[in-house]
């Protein structure tokens, strides 16, 4: 049998949760016919015919019955269409399929021929160099599953309450396996001058999207990514080359990367002065907030879903932290009065989404569901009240507050703010 | 800085490989212009225009420049088009995007309405039951990254040598994050009679694809999967429900699952008598070979690629074992005379693909590249000669022999058999 400790642990957990008894059994029995049901004796039409030889050749697409599971704009839609969101309430596990990874672009998605694309490295280096994609792909590579979150994710939630889905409020979060070359490997090739401390990264899109990044981060875990979930980057994710800064706010992972320049201080670009700064009560702005903080959200059940009957439900969601690993996630079904520890799906990886699950028997009474993540640095996901108190009522970016979902007596789930 | 031991280990490794020096530096310098190159001072056309607002809404597709990276039929194509293969030589990391997961079907892909789909559990159970998809998705779930391999993968290689790609020879292997309900959870709900030892699984496709599976496997790690890489199953992967038997030959993970029956012995179905059996020298057939054995293949460089110049290359490939985890992968660049240990990308997961990498400086002379995987059970991937000696010259299924790739002096890479 299995040697996997996780599985063994899980089995104990399942046994305990199923011991709730009437929950699962009741729900299923009430919705199930017996095996003697006449409907089952009828052979389904799809069993009586030859199926499609190849459904979606040569590059496959989802089933036509899943056509509503797509990226969507926020609700209400903004004037400038610059971001689409991942349908997190329809997803399972931690991997976001490439076709559903959230998008954010500052001048649309450029159409870049990879054979013509170049990356220049200059400034405080011993040997300024230009690299083709072929050059870059000959370097030693690595593959890591990392989350990516837009700093503006969940921002709408700070200002107003609405009947929105998890996708509409929190859909600027995705998680893929990213493959590329360590920035440190490339910079080693160019030689770093000792006085260098910051790096400018510039995109080849029409916005020439540009950010300043500490050299220490670039030498720590930054990668020049050319693949996501096995295949080459999608166009909207920076094809053919993007910077990927694990745990940092998404906009800093410059897409369509064309230039890295080493220097001694930040360049004060548009995207780190007029945008992506955090206004405080005194009218001053905190300029740099790089890391996305500890956060979680329940995705099932979540906004605009409906529980059809009392009984057993598995509460499930995603958690992540820019500080590294998630240590635990707690779930409350009584608006935060009491908390219980959820199960984390292993392996729990560094700077990756983690799937958490918690068994719940709904008794039919109104309930408020919440999740609260704690990371290995000890940071605890705050309530909205605590977040505003610590930061500012002006806060827009970096909202990592606890999301409450209200379950009404009729089973309807809405934003519980 | 990072606390990740893997990264620390990797850094030491990179340092050692880069110390090869002329390899990486030489290759890159010869292909790179200096930063003063006039071509770089010209602004690329895509930087001077607004890009597409949303490239592939609402469900994204790969870049148009990657249109050759698709599933393909084997070469030569068979009379019956029943399988398409994953382009493993174009992929990075371990995750196979859903649009590129290999396909194998026995009567085409049925078009199943998930609201009408049912799973019946009967035979030696206390409470025979029928489950809708809604029922099944209310049970506790789990998500795991697992490989899936067709037992016929690499079979062509046993009979002949050809100028084929890694996809054409070995492309019936893929790896996804699968989410679903443990079979044990569902069977617990129905109650297992003590005399039950085998389970019949039947698909709802036109072939009513049917296999017998030991109950012990079903209770160990088998899942009723409804999602892959986050989203619901693709039609060709069994939408809306498939059995998933980690590490077992692919055909046993019955797709479009409609029925599980518990009994006391195998049912001797067509697919375990006339097919999927292993003919021995004496004319008798070994009926059941469930596990896919320890195996690896170098994907970069591989068949039909060309090395353009001498210098540094990262040899990279995938390894897996039905016995559990990969312990190590060794690489030979001299046709198996000497072997060196490759680096494994962490986390190394149970019954999952593992990406291995090995730094190599090509001196321009003909070379034969091989990889050899060893799993935690101690099993070692055999040579073709050893495999035929142990099994039979009649062997067709379960070819896990070492794949040699011949590198010619002009850089062309071909099947080295």
C-alpha cells in the first residue's frame, strides 16, 4: 500500500469527517436512485455511437459544456479593458490552465516574433551583451510552481460590497509551473560590477512597461521565464520572454522583456511613482511594496453559488504567501467566532498556491464562511478592519483581508462584507 | 535570501557547470552582438504600436509562433486513428498542458452531457447506488500530480529504428494535476462486502471500454477524477468522469466512467485477453502487467533536432516510475561507457514525472546520449538487450528500455538504435 504520509493522514481525516454521518449519507441518498432504477438500464445515446476520432485536434480545448468557465472582466467592467480574471471558483487543485491565467497589460499584447526578439543586459556590468531566444534557451534552466498575483487583486472589495463571484473580486491570482533561466546565471555571464544594487527591467510592449527591482531579489530567485505549464509562454503572459519575480506583485514581473540595466538606485519610473504606490492617511505614499502578503479565499462555496440542500459540503479554497510557505489555514463557519484547522493538500510548496479543504455539514441556518491563512513567517491574514487600521482607509493595492461569504437560509451565497 | 535547499544545491551545481567556461561563454559570445549593436537601437515595431486588447478571449490559446507544437499521430500513421502523442521534445518542466495531453480512445470520444451522466456502483456492496456528477462532486476530494503512460508507449522502438522525434517514439506519456474523489470514499459509502477482491470498471463510450482492477488498488490510491490541471476534464480525457489509477498502464484508468462492479475474480474482458497482454517466447501470454516500470528519456536534444555549434548544452529529459519516486537519473554521453548523475528538479513527487538536467559541453565529435533512471524500489531502467532477454522478443507493451540519441559530427540528432 502507499507509503505517502499525506495519504495516511488524509485517510484518518476522511474517516473523521465521514463519521459526521448523516451529512454525506443523507445528501447522497436523497439525490440518488437505487441501482435498480430503470433509467440506468437504458443505454445512453453516446454509448450506442462511434465518438469523435479526435475532438479538438491538434491543440485541445475544453468540453463545450464548460464554455462558461472563461476569463472575465471585473463587474462592473472598467473603461479601459486592461485585465481579465481567472475563474477561481470553477477550478480545483492549484494549477491554473494557461488558457485561464489572468491577464494584465498596459498597452495591449504585442505580437513578437521570437526569432527577432532580443534581451540586452547593460549598465553596471563588465560585459554588456545582447541575447537571442536561442542564446537564452541554451543556459541551464529550472522549473518551479509559483503563484502570481496582481497587486490590485481584491481592490474592489476595499471600497464596496457587491453580489460578485470569487472571480470578480479575487480573480487576479493564478498559479503555473514556470520554466526559465535564473537571472543570476545570465548576470554572472555579463559580470556584475560591485557598486550595482538595482536593476531596471523593460518590456517590449507599447507601454515599454518598466520597473526598478533590487539586485538582491534578482540574484535570489528571479527567473527569465520562457515556458509556463510545460509549453512556451502564452502571448498575453509575455511571449517569448518574461521576468518572473516569485512572490512579488505581478506588474514587476515584466513581460515581453527586452532590457535589464544595472544601476545604483531606483529609476522612478511611471509605474513606481504615479501607479502601484500605497497612499497613507497623511497624504504621503509608500512607494515600494514588493511582496504579496499572506492570503486565502474560499472558492467553493463562494459568491453567487447556491447550496441546494442541507448536509455535507467540502469547503475548499486557495491560500498563498509572498513570505514563502503556508503553515496553516483556519476556517470559520460562524463569522469568525470559532476557527478550525483545514487540511492542506501536499506538497505545500514555497511561493505556490496551496489547496485547503474543510468538511462541513450545513444545518440549513444562515452562516458566514471565512478562511484565515498563516504563513511560516508567522504572518496572519488580517480582517478588513485590521488591514485598514494598520494601513490606511485609502488602501487600494495589497488587500489581503479575510473574505466572508454569507450563506442564506435558502442556500444562496453572497459577499458577506 | 532563499532557504530552499534545492536552490542552494543548484547554485553549487551551476557554478561547477559554468566553470566549464568556454562552453557557455563561447557559445553565447559567438552568437551575440555587443550592446552597441545598431540593431538594438532600433525600436521594434511591436513597441511602437498598441497591442491586442485581449489576445485569445475568453479561453486562451498558444502563440501563433508555436503552431507546430501540437499532438501528432505516430509516424507512419496507423490505419485506425486511435492515439495522438504529446510533443515531449517541445515541453519544459513536468506539467503537460491539457491541450497537449496524449489521447487514446477505443471508439472515439463521446459527447456526454454531465447533467445526464451517472455512475452506478453494484455487485458485492451492501448498498448499490447511482451517483450523479453533483453527488460525486460533494464528496471530499484530493489533488495530485501524476504521470499517465500508455502501455504501448515506445512500442515502435522495439521493432525498428527510424528517424523519429521523441514525440513519435515516446509521446504516449503526460503528466497533470488530477482532482477527484478517492474510490475508497465512494466504496465506503456503498459498503464493501468482505468477499470482494476485484472491481470491474466500465466506460460510457461506444467501446464500453472495460477492465478488471484489484480491489486493493482501488482502496489504495485510485481516484474518480473530474478535473485535470485545475479545470474540468477534457472530453478526450473522459469528461465528465474518469477512473485514475496512479502508475498503472493508461488504458485501465477507464474514461467516461459509468459503472463499478465488485466481484471475486477478473471478468476476462476483451481488453485483458485479446489486447494488453504480453506474449512470451513459449507462446503463452502474461495477462496482467499493471504498473508502468522505471523509465526516462532525454527530450532535449532528441531525434530530428540539430545542434548548431559546439559548446555548452543542457541535456534535459523526463523520468518516472510506477513503483513510486525516482531516486536518481544518470546520463551518458559516450553510448553508455560512463555515466554521470543528473540533477533532479524538486519537488520529486510520487508517481509523477521528474525533470532531470545535465550540463554538457559538446566538442563537435559524434556522441551517443542516453539516460538511465533508478527508482526508490531499486529498479534500474534496462537496456533494450536486457529488456528483451528478461521479457521476450515478442514484447510490444511496457517497453521501458534506455533510449540512445546519436549526435552526428554535423550536429544532427537521430535515433541511436
